[in-house]
C-alpha cells in the first residue's frame, strides 16, 4: 500500500542522511548504466590546503597600517622613509611636526608623490635622521662645522647633543671659523660701492654727514695697511719709527753713548747752606731727540686712531692699544719732571727711567703688519691649557728631582761633615730647584752638577724625565701653530668677493611662484607657494639685488 518510511543514517560530518544514500547500504548497480569511471585522487598538498583553516585577515590590516605610519621625506632630491613613531622620539623639533595630523598644511607636501620636501643639505640630513633612530648624534667628517651647525639649528636640534667622539671635530671647525675671522685680510674701500638698498617699508635715509663718510676711511688709513696706497705709506712710516725707537732704546744702554758728569747741587741743612757734588750718568742728547721724534709720531697715530675708531669701548679693551699708551706716557712724565729739583720729583724721575723698558713693548705693534706674529699670538692663546699642563709637569718634576738630588748627594758625604754639604753644590733643596729646571729643559749650564754616583744616577733620570715631559704637550702646540698658519695663508690667498651671493626670489613659472591670492599648497602645485612681499619698497629692493 505504501512504501516503507525512509530511515536515515547518522553521519558524523553531515548529520542524518537518507538510508538510500547511506554509505553502509549502497544501491546495486543498474544493468543499463555505464561502468563507473574511478575519479583521480586529489594531490596531498591540495588535501592539506583544504583541511587547513583560511588565512587570517589581521596581517593585511597590519601591513596597511604600517604603510600608513610611514613618512617619506625628500631632502635636496634624496628620498628618506621612516615611521611617524621614529619622528616622535624628539618632540618639539621640525621633524616631529611631520608626525602631527595637520603636517601637510604646514609643510611643503607633494600630494602626488606623497612626500614632504625640504631644500636642505641631504648628506647632513642622513645624520639627523639617524639621530632619531638611534638616539646618538654624530658629526660628518667631510662637512664644515658651521654648515652642520646651521643644519642642526634648522631641524631644531641642540648642538650639545653631539657625541663625545665627534665633539672635537665639530669644535675644530668652529675654531677655524673664528680664526678665519681674525685673519680677515683688510679690504680697502676701492671703487665707490652702490648706495645701500632701501629698508623694507621705511623712509629713505638722510644723506650721510661728512663725519660718517670720512671716519671709516681715516680709521682704515691708520688701522688697515692694505686698505689703500696711502695706508701702506702710513704703515711703512709707523714701521720705520718702531724700528728707530727700539734701536734707540738699545743704544741708550751702551757705554759709548753714556757719559758720567759731576753735578754740583746746593744743599740746605738747617741754617747752613752748602754745596754737594753728585755723580750722574747722562745719555747723549741726540738719542733723546730721536726718541722724542718717535714719540711725537706715536702720539699722533694714537690720537688719530682713538678719534676715528668705530667703538671706543673695544678700542680701550685692546691689549695693543694699552701697550701704545703705556709706552708713550713715561716719556712725557720724564720731560715734565726733568726741570723740577725737589727730592720727590727726582725719585719719580728715577723710577720713570727704570720703567723705560716698557718701550720695548712697541715691538708688538708689528702684529698689525705681519701675519706670522698674529699666528703666534693666536697659537699661544689657543694653547693655554697645554702650557698650563707643561708648567704643572715641570713643577712636579722639579720638586721630585730637587729632593732626590739633595738626599742622593748625602750618601757619599764625609763622616766628619755634620751638614754633609762640603763636597757638593746642593746645600739645600731650594738650590736644587734651579738645577732641576735647567736639567729637565735639557739646557745644562754646568754651574751645578752632582759629585757622587747616586747623584749622577738621579741626574740621568731627571734629564730623561724632562725630555718626556716636554715631548707630551709640545706636539699639540705645534699642531695649533700649523692649523692657524695654514688658515692665515689661505685667507691671504683667498680671492676677494665683490658681490655676495643672494638667493634669487621665485620667478614666474617656477613651482614656488604664486599670486598673493593663491592658496598655499594648491592641489595642482607640487610645492608650496610663496607670497611675494606686499611692501613695494621690498619689491624694489629685490629688483635692485637681482640687477646687481
């Protein structure tokens, strides 16, 4: 009547299935059916891929997030890629601002290339970016220190963050720059320079007075020997009087130019008046006249320089100017007190004759005319620490070896000699100081020498220690002299720059050119636009600079 109900068989994979399709009770094959073709077995890797779970979606999202966190920076045509988190390691710097949300509007951002552009030194930026990555700032050896300093200031990094291994190299360039400024070759006024460009948005200056026009010229006439031909003549005259003054100073001490005279003086003692014969040494009058002529020239030169100097305070602080004044003053005081006969005036006159040696300091005025003397002065000033170290080493050695030689000479003393100093020159330790200084500096006058074998051994050790002591700081001083001398020669041979390079403003058609009303960072512009100056006087100044 009816077919029996279909019984299902449970399957662990598909649940309950019909009995006709149960794997345990297959249906018999039909006679008219085609023979079954066995299906090819799938590959093992295919089976493994089917059994393995599908790949997760999280890594794709992480990769997209990493690409989003990357920042491309184009510095001088060189592209650099880094993460925003790397730039945020130094907050408050220029690169840290690129990681902020509104960086594209505040910096020169190219939307097409997806990069920020900075027209700076690309090689230095590699060291700056490495500082963000590693936390250590190194200075490139092939970049000048002032340039590296400017780049650090632009990126907002403090120069004190430079590592200790590169600090000396960085400071060496700074010292070289200061030395170049000190060895600046004087440039004369030459052809008349064009008038100064008008100040931005200011009124035209009034015509300069004769004092403002002539003061720089007169100052250069007596200060810069190479400013003009007349300045060279003035320098030759000053050099001539310096040499004459030094020669006169030396000849005044020779016996041939000094004569002994008997001078009769009236002496009053109480109510009695008598005469007294005093013996004095008088210098030849013509030497005094020659010295007076030199002092007149030095006085005229000093007054001209102090009158036309740009800054009186710097003029007074200069050591050479102080030497000039000190060398001139004793002559006028001596001339003024010579006519007085009081005892106080004679005492002061005798003191002034003793301090005549300050006239020899005029030799330092030659530094204005010879670069080599300026090199020597800068070397001594830069090597102050080395000189101090040398003095400390010598002081320690002198103290040690003076003590050793004193007790070493006592070893072979005569037993009957209570003091133990009859057979030696070293009576006490302070006397040994002189011997130790002479021996350590390898001078060896021979006025004092050890007498015993123990003293000779100490003397040999003292000489060896002196050679090593002097050999350590001296190479540093020699290197400083070589550096300053090479800088001075380079500055002398450097051609004079008549026109200073001034960057040209953006020209029409260039990426940085735009009208005042154009919006910055327009979509069609690869670079940010720069607004021209709104002040017409500023535009006139730019035009004049470009024409120059």
